[in-house]
C-alpha cells in the first residue's frame, strides 16, 4: 500500500483540457516505442498523434501563487529530430510557431499573449527572451531571468538576488532592488527583504510585504510569512508565529490568533485552532468567515476549502497505518455533513488538489467519482486513480493504475463514466 501512496504523490501522468479538444499522453517515456501524446476531440477521436515530438504539458507556477494553467491555444513542444522548440496549436495539432529556438533550457506556456523562451549557453548560465504568438521576439535575449507574465508585468531577476519588473515591451518599470518579488495579482505583488535565496518553507524567511506596479511599498514588510490576496484578504504570519488576515490597505482585519490559516474561498477560510475534547490531536481545523467569526464549532483533523459548494473534511483514526484508519465526508455551507463520513483507504489520502474536490457536480477519489449525495456514480475498479484534471466541458482524463499488472493508462471519460478513449498500458520504472 505504501508503494501506491508514493505513486500518488509523484506520478507525472498529466493531461489538460483546453476549449473543446483534449491533450493526453498515450505512451510515457518508459514505453518500448517511446513517448507519445495525442490530441483528442471531445468524442475521443484522435485528431493528431505526436511522435518524435516532446510535448511540454506544463503550468506556469510560482511558489507564492497557486499553479496557473494557461488558457492560450498554444502549447510548447520540442522537435526531437532537430532539437528545436516551437509551439503547437491545441485546436489543430499543427505547428503555429515552427521549431526554431535552439538549446531550450526550460519550457514556458503563453500567458497574456506572451511566452518566455530560454537559451542554455552552459549549465547554470541561461539567456531569456520574450516572444509573441507569431513567434516574434519582443524582448531580446538578455542575462536577466524573466518569469511568466501576470497582470501585465513580468518579474525579472539579476545577479545579487535583485528583482524588478518589465512591461510588455520589455521596459524596466520597477527598478531592481534586493529581495524576492513575486507575480502581480490585482495590482499588488509580494516582496521580501532577504538578501539571498531562502526556501520559503524554511524557518528564517525574512519579512514580507506588498508593492504596487510602480515598485512602491504599499504594505510594510513586517510579516514573517504572507500569501497572495484572495477575496480581498491575505493570510499573514506575525513574528510570534501566529496567523491572521490583512486587507488591501494593510490593516489587520482578523487578529493573528491561529496556529495556521489558509486563503479565503467561497467566503470561508480554513484555520487551525486548539483541539476540542472530541478532536484526536492537539489542534483541530475549522472555518471562519470574513469577520473572523468561527462559522462552526465543528473541528476535524483536516479540512479542504469549499469548492462547488462543498468542503471535504477528514478524521484520522490512526496515523501511518493502512486501510480504514481514516474517514472523509463533505460539509455544505451551513456546515451540515451532507455526505456522511466513510472509510478512507490509505491510497486515497494525498494532497493532489483534484482529489476530494467537486467539479461539474462530481468528486474524484482513487476508486471513482462521487456525486453530491455521496454515491459513487463512476467506478474505476480494478484500477486506482493516481492523477487527473478536473472535469471541463463534461470531459476528464483520468490516470489509472492497475495493481495486478503494475501498469498505468489514461482514460478519457464523460460524466456517465463512458470511456471515450484510452491509452496503451504503460510501465513505470
């Protein structure tokens, strides 16, 4: 069972639904015939098969921002025969930007109509440029590190742990200064005062605040941890290690009284509080509203944010043991347990954001999809789900593992559970 748990956390089966067509992996790099991706119609018909082409199924990411999925029609790909990189259409599967960029270090999706390209001169020394959707170089290659565009600006970094920002023309609109600067969202960006790289999740990460698009510090660097704004409030941690929330003026609107706190979603936020007599641990997780009022007296060992009107809650009966040691259920926004607690096998218990979250009325567990009454309406047996995208336009690609044959395969399904397409079995070495 532990092997399955590990696979849940590290599996690289990914697929993405953009518009109506679906990009899926048919064979992984461990397959005897080599890696292959396919572009599928909503009915599961293969529009294009990509051989001798490496598809970069990627998301833009930043450690202070949730993963951003590109909504552009273009996807980065490498022509293996020429070792040059270009961009394919997710509508037709044809090259829109012909493979022409040499020595690619990393792949970048398009965001806001622009993409970053990298040229590796040698290990540890890369050059960066910006292209538009015609493949034209908008910002010439330079020695700055350029991050993906967000809110009209791209963060840039140069030697000495100095950060600034450029606009869409490449003009430096925020001068370089020491301290990490993160993506802009709604006109604000997080900035810390570290003079060198420090892992965000280590103990000593300096102090954090927010700057505006001129680089002006609008929320003082006084917090030992900070998250991007969500629903007009941002999680902060004070120097004593307690969590609370500030508004966009920097005012502390919910006092730092929590052992841990998460961003607001659908009007509520998950916080960690001292455990009650019914809770199995020292701390319990519950919900607060935007006034800081504890919206329910109920506590759980783990809680997920609300999505599609429901929030998953967990009760851990025994730690680090096998099946039937944990239970899960779902609360509605009145905090009624509308899907009763049920046994949770170990291979279900993972932190993939698509598990235990509803999309288009269905929720993924490793054994199948549940409806909002808690009934399993799509079963995967004898397979176990190890990765997926959420339902989009009534379609989802699920990565499944067969314990009997130790193989993986992807299946395109509709909301009735009908399999519209499936990949060949893949071995994972």
